[in-house]
C-alpha cells in the first residue's frame, strides 16, 4: 500500500448501526471453500455461508452470525414468524438453516 499508516487511537470514532438488509444463510456441515469478492475464502465446519444483497457469498462463524444477525422466517403464507416462539416457528426456522444454526435459534427463543 502507498498510504500512510493509521493510528486508530488518534481518530474520532462514531457509533453506527448496520442498515436492516435481509441476506440468505445456510449452515455448512463440513469445511468448505467459496469464491468471494475478496478471493477464495475457507470456512470451517459449523460456519454459516451467507449470500449477500448483491449475490456475493462469504463465510461467517456461528458465533459472529449469532451476534450480528437475527433470523427473518416466513411461513407458507408469507407471514413473518419473528414474534412467535412456539414449536412450529422454531421447527420452521431450524429447518431453514439446519441443525447447527438451529442451536443458535433455540438460544434466541429460549432466552
């Protein structure tokens, strides 16, 4: 890089919140490689593969996914299930992302 080194302690930081965009996600049952906008990236077993708003793919650890994303589930009628914490919603959401992310979902609904 030709730029000057940056000292983060000398910068003025502001808080920002990500815009609420919807992405697609799926649990990966085994280590994998995926072509991303930054090149080839590796994902580990239990990582989540995300497809972004422009179709880009990137891996995300389950812990970061759990801290950064909330699931937007829809039933067969296209109605959101976010406010419903019953077994049908938990089962539908777990079915979307599989058993690995299902653990994170259960933590959310059981909280």
